[in-house]
């Protein structure tokens, strides 16, 4: 006869397999949640850095665009101003041509009163730089000393002196003692260059300088300039500066039709030249 066996009671401290599986599952889930949070934090950090970089790039791009627009506007304004000035100059020159053609008989008349009347019309109707050029050209074309003097006196050329490279005429130097210096026959002609730079406020800065090569300049000791024009208080200038091309300059409204230059060479030889600034400038 078989006797039934009762199941032994489970000890209270025996491991619960179901609890172990649940703990494993819970640990896996916690690990998964931790990993997901870590990825979210990394993505958030990357997004923040990307947003910062985009913001910085946007600011830089905006600054570049702003600067570009500023320069474009400035260049546009400069171009418009230049075009407007060129148009104004062209209109004044056309007006000058009409006035001169209408008064050419009086302007080149043998009667001083008729010339004075034409000069008055020209000076009243035209800007100072234009009528100075016209009167200078008229003086150049005049056939009589009286007419030439009248046109030159009517010019308003001189505003002031600006002579960084020229000084008032000094006493004549001693002849050069350089025995090896070439004779004057080796320098048959001393060319000069005339330049006019318009100033922002008023008038021009006119500069006359020797435009010869360095070898020819090395033979020169000094250059004396004489501007015999009624509007000039200081008429004589001397330049000893070889680096500037023995230049002299003045600030004024117009060019002079005759400047006498005396070139003194180191061997004691002297050469003279007459410079027509108006012709050299093409005015």
C-alpha cells in the first residue's frame, strides 16, 4: 500500500525565481532608460552647440552684409557725386564756349575798352577756374604786350603759397668745383613737368618740376623760378631739392602762361627755360 507523501514546506529564505527574473527585467529597463537619457543629453548638447554656431554664423553674415551695403552705398554716392561733378564741369565748359564765341571780337579787339567789356562778361558768367583758364589762353594768343598784360592782370590766380620743396630765391652759389661733371653741351635741354591737383575746398595745387632722368638731375645744383604775374606777392622761388625734381608749387585758381626757370648746373653753367603752364596742362 502506497503511502502519499506531502510536499515539504519551502524555506522562508529560499530564492524566488520569479523575483529574480523581474529584477533582471527591471535592471535591463533601467539600463535602457539610462542609455536613452544619456543619448538625449548628448543630442541636446549637440543641438545647443549647433544653435550657438548657427547664431554666431548668422551674426557674422549679417555684419558682412551690413558692411558690404555700407561700402556699396558709399561707392554709389561717390560715383554719383563724380558723375554730377563731371556733368557740371561739362555744362560749364559748354557755357564757356558759347560765351567766348559770342564775345570773341571784343575779346581780341585792338581796343582795350572792348577787351575789358569782354573780360567783365566772362568773369561774371563763369566760375573762377574756368575764366582764369580762358584769360590765360587769351594772354598766350595775344599779339600785343598791352593785351597780354591786360589779360594777365584780369586773372585771379594766387590764393597762397605752398612750397615744401621751394624757398624764396637765395643768393647765387659758388661755381661747382666738380671737375668730372659733364659740360653743358651734354645737357642740351632740361624738360619740365607741370601738374595741377584740385583741392577739396578751393583752388588747385600747381607744381612745376624737372622731368629729366636721374643722370641729368645729378648735374643740377639748383633751379630758380620767376613768376612775373601781378597776382603773386612772392614771385621768385629757388629749389635745391633733387628728390622732388627741383620742384616749386603754389596754391591758386589758375595756371600761368609764362614761368621763367633758370637751371644752374654744378659745373657753373646756366640754362634758362620758359614754361607755359597752360599749354603744358592742356587747358
